């Protein structure tokens, strides 16, 4: 369920611009030009935020705000204007306005402040609902309100993402090991960022390791720094565990048990294992051994696929587009036309967040007028889909090659030289394939 915004501006062109901006950011918008009518509509409708112009006939923005604050004081208000004196801005803030923006608008700042105000209001409602004093408990409140905590890696508008966020939050205080199991292309770093935010404890440090940069010396160096910083707990995020070599997987199993030299540190050690693949299947395929299998099965959380979160994907796409525009220094906020938004919802995203991120970046870079149309998205996603098929085929062939080489080595009585002669290759090449 998207947040609802009331926009009041007697300038129809600017009203239309504001409406377009908020609709592109996936808000449900009511646009009005008459402040008297707006008070009546506000009285009879629930809104999460109000955006109003300051200078209007019959009633100023300040007068309008006072009127609606008497009705529902908890709803945040943002004021826009062509020009305001500093004294007037300070007066508006004292009277309760959540933000003042002068034309021409900085769209990114406006949306950022909007999100902050709504989040603050949601937290306030959550604390009130935790100790209800009446029977006015709303069973249909938004997903974020139901969660009762901040979560950013998914907007949590879909049941699958809301359930995932809730389970991750409930397991935030795990003792030794937690495993995140997601499809290819999962945005594990953002998810673990949410896990870190659940604690917000300066005495706890989160350290990330990838197969390319994971060995005993690097872990020891990170732990020495954590000790110097006075950390009481270090959580190691191990990305792409299924791609680690044998020695790295042995190290991954030692960490949460504080074995070897890791037992010398006086802080708690936790590990988050991030894998793409079912644990039973990884174990049966001997990708992980029994020790690691048992540890990783202690607490599991499955990350949903984007195709299972259709209500989330458009919001995620808009956030990605805004970030890319900010990186590129674009003055205009990228916008998706209606067909493009529908395509984003319907498309299956076989490579998940990695594909969505790449597709949106290329679309923003290729869009000349700031409007992203369906053709741009389809062209890139079709390329990614073909790439995904090719990658899967390549992975399958690599697996078959390893099986064939292994079989020949066994038939050669374990003699690598004889097997190498059979293939017309050298022993080192066969050894590399088997590893």
C-alpha cells in the first residue's frame, strides 16, 4: 500500500509537475487547486503528507496549514513557494511545517525530506499503536507501520518482502551464525546494512569479506582493528560462500566457534553466510562440507525474488533511477511512463536486483529527456535474459568438464599424469579444473 499525498497549488502547471514527481515516486496523489475544497477533502480522507503552495487566493498556505493541523495535527506538511523571507520561514517552522522549499525545486531534496517526515510520522503512530487507548487500531495500516522498524533494502509493500524483513528483524540477535539464502543477483550488502541498522551500536562492528579478499591474515587484521576500537562484537559478512575455495570454507567454519587464534579476542564473533542456492543441494553437491552445513543451518532466512514482490519493484526502480541521476549530476528527475512502470511490475527479473540495477542505470544514461520508456527497459532486460541463459549454460558445461576429468583420473588409478596424457594436457591444468 503506497503512501497518500495531498498536493495543493493554484498554479495548474506547477501542480501537475508536483503530481508527476510524487506519482513517479509511487505515492498515491490527490491534486487540488482550491484551499477551501482542500480542507474539506483533507477532513474526510486519510493522508500521510500534505504539500501546499504558500501564496494562493482566499487562503495562504500558512492559513491552510493551521486549518488542517486543527483537524489532524499528526499529518506532516511541506510548504513550497516562489519566495519567502527568512523570518517567515522561521515562523512557519515554529508553527509546525516540516519543510520549506523554494522554487525552482530541488526534487531530490524534496523527496528525501518527504520520506523522512513520513517515516517519523509512522514511528510516532507505531509507538501509539503499541499502547492503544481506544478501539481505533487500524488493521490495514501500511507495511512499514506494521513492521514497526526501519527497513530499506525492500520497500515492504508485498507480503513476501514484509515477511522477510520481519523474520530478519526477529533473528537480529542471533548468537553465532545466520544464513541468508537468496537467488542469483540478490543485494546482500544492502540487506546486511539493514541488519546492521537494527543494532545501531557503535560497539558492534560489521565487516564484509568476499572470496577474493578472505583469508586468515585479512580476518586477523580486521579483528585487531576492532579490538583497538573497543568493539564488543564483530559480525563477519561472508559473501558468495559457495564460490570460496576449500581453505576459505574451513576458515568460515572456524570463525563463529572462535577456533584457533580467533579465541584470543575478547569480543563476540558472529557470522552471516550469504549464499545463492539451497543448503541441502549445496551439501549434496559437496560445495559445502558437513561442519559448514550444520553451522549454516542454525538459522536460515530466505530472501524473496523480485518477481515475488511486484509491489516493491517499481519503488526500487525509482530509487535506483534517482541515485543514478544524482551520481551523473542530472538536474531532471528521471521518470518512467505508465507502460514502463507496468513492464517493471510484470517482468520476472531472472537475475533479480543485479539485473534491475543494471537495467535502470543504462536506461537513465540513455534517456535524453528524462522520460524512461518501455523500449529502453525491454532492450536491456532482453540482453540480460540472454546473458543469464548463456551464463547458466556455461556453468553447466564447467560442471560437466569437472565431472569428466574427475572420472578419468579415477579410471587412471589416481595417476594425474596418465589422465593428463589422455586429454593431451598437463597435470597442472587438470588439477586447476578439479579445484
